[in-house]
C-alpha cells in the first residue's frame, strides 16, 4: 500500500478514536481485499483523483483509493467528508 501525502495529512487531522479505529480496520480490509471499495464515485471526486478510483466508507468520510491489479498495489489518496462530495 502506498499512502500519499494528502492521505497522511487527512489521517493526521482525525481526532476521534472511533474514526481512527474504523480507518485502521478499513485499511487492513483493503489491503487484504483491494476490490471491496465501490467504483461508484461522484463526478467531483473522479475529476480530482481519476477514473480508476474506488471509495470505502469510514464514517463520516469516503476513503479514496486506487487498486492496480497488474502490480497488486493500492494507492490511498485521501479522506473526503461525505458532505464535500456531491
């Protein structure tokens, strides 16, 4: 798994122990099963991160990542608050 600087900044801003725990569990799940995230992405997020991204729910955020099966690599881009993604 590759964590972008944007994701690391987003994750560092989480103050809730509950959300941090959910994030850790989701990252572990994605590492084991990288295609579990939904490819149903709002156009606003797709415009920023590209057409191949997926999202996974880490309430109150969508965790945005991309899986490259040819190299078995997951790139984690960031956390987008639910209300920021129309």
